[in-house]
């Protein structure tokens, strides 16, 4: 994984924002495209709606079936990204030191758990 080989680059992309800096529009568009890929992949997960908690993305009763399915896929995609980035960021920051934990195994377990939805 590129982030393990170049952690400073990872933190430039996914670390805390630089005060006053606004990324160019093409960077924001690329981030949206990446999220679309995750959401599309999660749309194929059977029964994603039943296995993901409600979030503010859910409009509530009365929404169309297509919109509910999209919201479910989006919730699962956001969960996937935040959990994987969380494990990766903790590993790159050295926060697993002394925990007798193999971050690579933890990362794989998160992928397996999320894929089992």
C-alpha cells in the first residue's frame, strides 16, 4: 500500500487541513469520484440497508426505494472509508506501539468484517 511506503504523502492528502488552504476544484471532484466508486461497490452488498445504522444521510419515511438504496450504500461506503482510514492513520502515527497488535491483520479484519455485510 502506497501510504505505508510514503506516510508523509498520505498525511498531506488525508491529514489535518492546512489553515487557510482551499484545495483546487479538480481535487474536490476527484474526492467525489473516489466516494462514488466506494458507494457503487457498496450498492452491490446484499442487505446493506438492514446492516448499516441510520445516519443523517437517511431522509426518513416517504423516500423513494431508489433513494433509500443509495443512502444505504452511501452509509456503508462512508463507514468503510472511515474505518479503514482510521486504522491506517493510527498505524502510520505509531499509535499501535505497545498494543501487541498487528495493524496489517487488524486492517484485513476490518475489510473482512465490512465485506461480510
